[in-house]
C-alpha cells in the first residue's frame, strides 16, 4: 500500500493507473476509521481496480467553535485498517490549501436547510475540498456514506453542475449493535451520553414504523419525542425527499442520522 502525502505524487500515480486502463475507486475520509468507512472501502473494491482512501481533517468545513483541534487522528491505526482492507493508496496530505488560496466552491440549493443552517459555511468547505480531492485522485467512482445525507446531496449537485467526470455512489449507514450510526465523533461520548444518544436512532426507527403517517406527521412526532429527551438538544428534524433527517447535540457532541421512509409519507 502506498502512503502518499503530496498532491503531485497522487496525481502522477492516478495518471499511471488511468493510462493502464485501470478504474480508480475513491473513498474520501477524515480518518479515525470505523466500520462505516470500511464498508465504503469494500464497495470501492467492487467498483474499481484500484482503491484510494484519503485521510484529511479538512479545516475549512469546521466552524470556529467546532472540534477541528480535538478531532481524533489515530494515523497508525487508520493505515493498518486500510492495509488490511487491501487499499492500494492512502492519500494523506498534511495540508491541501495554500496560505493565499482564494477560490471556493459554493453550492447554493442543497446546502440550505438542515446542517447547512446549523453549520454556516460547512458545505462550502466540503464542496471545495471534495472538488480538490476529485481533481487530485482523478477517480472513476467516488463513494460517500448515506449517513451524511445532505453531504451526498450537495456533492451530487456539484458534480452534476461542474460536469466532473466521476460517478458518485452512496453506501448505506452502518450502525453499532444498539442502532447508533457509527461516527468518528462517537468516541467523544461518555457512557451516560451514549445512553442519551441512543434516543436518536430509537426515535427515528419508531417514527419510521408508523405506517399510516404522512412525512409531516412523522417530522412532528420525532421532533416532539427528541425534545423530551433529557440531556439532548435538538438541532433539527427535517424531511429531505424520502428521508427523515435529524441532528442533535449530546454534551459537546453533535450527532446526525436519517431513515428512509417507505410508508405513506
Ligand atoms: P468522515 O470521515 O466522517 O468525513 O466520513 C467519511 C465518509 O464515510 C463519508 O462519506 C461519510 O458519510 C461516511 N460514513 C461515516 N460514517 C458512516 C456510517 N456510519 N455508515 C456509512 N458511511 C459512513
């Protein structure tokens, strides 16, 4: 497995593979890898001849009061996991931005609402780094997790609008045995906070099972139930297409989740 730190070297490696007719499948991450990330790597394996994982904690998608500094960075373990999964190259730059960088990618529809409303500028940072990464890794396919549903919406729109020659694939949400969607941020949770956090998937699951309800009714019910949970602050419950999406905060940790509604909604 190659571990690549420079943009030029990654671009040259990608060019060599492409010239040999090999299909590149790409999984962008911020590291602190868990089974959710690894499920995307396995999807990539099926979709491409060469698999590239990027590990980069992207500063431009964190707000000034967010957890950029304390975001976990277990680099050795991440590389070991990638090696075990048969990843061909890990792209792990120390920085991706020049100090005088003056260009940003701003998506102006899918970025509104939900996390966009609660994390101003977040999706500008995401869109910008993803376009940069796609230009560096030059993949045929890029895999993103449905856990970050709005991120998928934004990226699909950016790729469409900018005619980027890449296919975006969504991988399903991977959960722990209690139903909590895996996230690198779950490691911030104390045992008590974990109990509180479990209400997020529990409420979404309960609301999903209400066969007769419309999406609006489900939204309202999820909102009411989550607001009643002690120790949990609701950021939003909001429908987006067939998905009911929610974000909450437990202690200092922000958690997001979504379920697909297949009933009346
Ligand atoms: P992150 O490292 O949090 O930026 O996530 C990197 C990629 O992994 C993103 O496409 C996420 O949506 C995806 N991902 C994170 N958690 C999960 C999960 N529990 N199940 C599936 N994909 C996930």
